[in-house]
C-alpha cells in the first residue's frame, strides 16, 4: 500500500505527459540563455550541465516575497525546509535549509550566488535564506550538480544563482506597489521604482513584512531594500553598482516538547557590488568587486522563563572578493573562458554580557584565525565539433591559505540526434573547504580538517515538441572526506553515495492554459535529514480576460526529520493556489491560499507546520 501511494503521483504525471505528447503548437519558445553554467550568456542547449531557469513573471505571480518557495516548486530534486508561515530564522531550530540531491546547503555544500558572487555566512558557511528576496531578482538559475570549476568551494552540490533586475529597455519611469495581509497577523509590503534615461538606469526597491505565525513566541519581522544604478558607456561597455540590505527579527519557540522562552534573533545581512562589463560579438567579460556581510545577535533562550539567560551570542562576518573573467571565440563553434577569483573571508564569534555589554572570555570565543584568503584561476573550453556534437571541459586550481591547494576538473558532451533534442553526459568534481566553526569554534572543532570532495556523474535527455517540452536526468554522486563529529571531534571520515532520477515537463495547451510538472526520486546510502526520497509537483496556470489563476499540488514522500535510532519521516500533500484579478491596467487584486488541504505535518522535527493559511492584497502599477 505504501509503495502504491508513493508512486501514484509519478504515474499520474506520466499519464498526463503521454497525453500531451501528441499535441501540436508552435506558440512556446524554448531557447533559454543562461549565465550560471559558463559565466557568459549561452544557449542552455549547448551546455552539458542541467540548469533550470525561473523568470521574474513566475517569481512574482504568486506574490511571494522570497524566491525560495517558488524555486522549491519549480526545480526537481531541490527542497527547502520550513517551520512557519513567514520567516526562516537562523541558529538552532532554523529553517531555510536548501537541499539538492541529498546535498545540504545547511552544511555549506550548496552555494547561493547573487550575480555569480558567493553569498553565505563567513563563520558557519551556510546560506541565510531570509536574505533572498524577490524584489531584487530578474530570474533565478539553478544548476544541479557540482559547479566548483566556476564557483569554487561550497558549490559541490550545485548553485542557486539570483540574477538581479534588468533595466528598462526604453526611456521612462515605472513604479510598482504590492500590499498584502493574511493569517496570523501577516503583513507584506513591497515597492519598487525603475528609471531609464538615456544611458542611465536605476532600480530601487523596499520591503517590509511581519507575522505572529501559528505558535506562541514565533514572531517574525523583516525590512530591507535594494538599489541598482547602471550606466551604458557605449553599446559594448557598461557598469553598475548595487546594494541590498536586509534586517530581520525572529523568535525561536523551541520544539513542542521542549519550548523555549526569550530565544530571539536580530540579524542584519548586506551585499554590495560593482561591475564593469564588456559585450562584443566574439568576446565578453566582466571585472567585479563585491562584499557579503552580516551582523548576528542571538539570545539562546531558556526552558525556564524564571531563569533568563545572561548573555548574547554575537558574530560578525564578511566575504569580500574580486572576480574577473573573459570569454572569447577564436574560431567557429569555439568558446574559451578564463577567470580569476580572489576572496577574503572574515568571521568572528563571541558572547557579550546582557547586563554590561562587555565581551565575555568564554571557551567558545573564536581565535585569531578568523581571516582566510582564497585565490583561484579557472579555464573552461567548449567546442562544437559538428552540428550535432559539443564538447566541454574545465579545470580550476584553488588555493586556500588554510586548506591548501585543490584541483577541480569537469568534462561533458552534448549530442543532438535531432534538432529539437539533446543528450547530455557530464562528470564533475565538487569540493568544500571546512568552515571556521568546524575548525575553531565549539568543542568538536578540529584545526586539521581537510576539504570535502564529491564526484557527480549525470546523463540527461531534453526534448522540445512544439508547445511541449520535457527533460529527464539520471545521476550518481559519490563523496568522501565528509566532515562528521565522532567522539566529540570533527573529523574527515564520512562518505556519501546518492543516485536518482529527475523528470520535468511543460505544456502550453492554448492561450489560456499552461501545465508544468516535475518529479525527483532519490536513493541515499546514508540517510540525510530534509532530503525527501520522492518529490512531485503538478502545476496549472490559467489566464482568461482579467483572471489569472495559479494552482500547484506537491507531494512529499519519505522526508526524514530524524535519522538513527529514532528515525522519523513524513509524507504529505500540499495544495497552494493564487488568484489574480485585474481591475485595470494599473491595479490587480489577489488572494493566495497555502496548504489548502489542511495537512498536518512537520519538516523540522518538533515544529508542526501551520494548517491552511491565506494572504490577500492589491498590486498597483503606474
């Protein structure tokens, strides 16, 4: 019975795909240009890796302030943990862990990028999921599988690249305001303005949201802003500067069996960058500088409200870098990309007294080894050998002043047996340097740790049939030297062996209906928390006159919330729907419902998720 239930959604999807294969339409253009797999813009059909692209229309049509809920629906094999209606938080009990193919971002093994620049906590090495706001995103590109040749450490499981907003193509001014209220005292507001005047362009956005959420002492409040200024010197040269700052306050209620009091968090994260870009017919490149920084203040809380804690945990971190690449075509079908990356990583963790604000001399105070430098050079070579065959190979040499030198190769081929389809074969290595926490902070720390390493092998097929297109992937990954805690000490002793299959399809029935579906099956030799063995999604988008209705049904099977002697796993369905009604060319009203089946489930053990929740509001453009 369990097996039948587990594969029912996949069977339903395959039946739907079999039906729509016979439809004929030329209304859907499927040529997608991406930058994540090669730095320069290239047709994804010529890349051996698998990249999923989620455009701004998809990111915004459900009025989600964060990109991750939409990405979770759209990308097979990717899952993001959650514990509430709004907000992910940090520290113990946090949500927002991003997993791809059983490789976890919570351990720093998956890299989030903004315009190709690494974004993670410099002390702990993991993404800060509340920072990834829709207001700055033009699109999101997700590369499944190691991307360490281009992006270095932490990209061993894949990368999620947020490409920031484009400027308007014509002179003018546009402003967009989105307001919403909902369940559990939720409020979300967002305003953005774009200007194009000759060679100058700007994007300015601001956002505020809050919610009480569905449990006591689970408040969340966040505000932030994004600004991007660009200037086109010539048709071939342009520059931009941008900045994004987010501050949030989050309360951690503890598990239902062990509640916490006064477990509050005050977090500020910021990103600033500047870039000079060139674009010619046969060459393109960029020189950029960036800094990703954070300030964290955390009250660990207490189980007894009569005995409050007497100290705050604090940390400061920054990841500053310089990146240069240039891509050139020397002869027909050729493309060579050379690049250099430099990163200066800073992190410091300590405790302060609540009463005096003084820094406490604790055993966990981080040592002076909190500065790290990393420099790398890489090359990627791609050649169309015939009209039906493309070869791609890359190499990176990465030197870390603590972990030493690492060589990272990758190679792949693309075979196009028909003009509308391609077979891709890929072998790639990924790695992750140990974090400051693993080496220097807390009793399990070990200064002798070495980098984690992983190899991924992948076979995929992608096909386009008019208005219908689909893709299927098979992958096998094996890693060793994984960092685990054994006898209260971090050591390089673990291994990982995962294999699986992924399927995705999209079909535009007519001008009113579009269907999407994706499925992933994962087999793990060693079970991992928050990596479901099966994840399926079926979505429908309906447009008729003033109406736009988006519905998505997701099924999660064998999601482990605890492993070992107390192994626990969850199975559940999630039905989400958003309805938009256009009042005029300037105004739209909307309502969004999540978990409409009122499922009772947990993603983080001890943190029950809310039943059905609702948001409604208005979107105004002028």
